């Protein structure tokens, strides 16, 4: 029992210490997906999140061409093509998500409007990763 308490105490002291090692402005490199094109379902987000902070730290602006992706590095540029109507848009990754199963990207309101998916809410899309450089 004493060994368990000692281990718990050590871990409870170590976790805050390690989490303080990453500064607020440090970039964390997340590995790119192995493929440069991904097909899946996109969704969008708008008014409810407008003005709130994104995972990258910047404020979400629904009128800009940005998006949320689970793993792509922030500031990656991605071309999103709506496979239902052929419209496409380029977006910059500045947030994390989507957090709904079977979706691959969340677009800003402006980006979703540009590819004609506002009314439907979701669309089958192809993502083409153009750049993963900040």
C-alpha cells in the first residue's frame, strides 16, 4: 500500500512539472497523414463559435477561410473539394476537430458557403494537403 501511495505522489508531482515544459508559443509538430489526399465527410461551424479562441490561440472568425482538423499542423493549407458539386476552396488549419465520428474536417462558415454546403450541413469532400509549413 505504501508503494502505491509513493508512486501516486511521484506521478502527481511529475505531471504538472512536465506539462509546464511546453511554452505557450512553442510549436508542436504533429505528423502529417501519410496520404496527401483524403476523402470523407466535412461539416462546418459558425455563429456559436464566432469570436472564441481556437486551439491555435487565435480568435475564430466565421468570415475567414479556416478549418479544424484533428492532426494536421496549424497553418497547414488544404484544398477542400465538394464532391457533390465540384466547388473547391483553400483553407488554413487553425483549430482542432471535428469531434463528431466519421467527419474529417470542420470548415468555417465562409469556407462552407463557398463550396455550397451550408444548407445540407455536411458534404462528401476530398482534402488535398497543399502545405504543412507554418
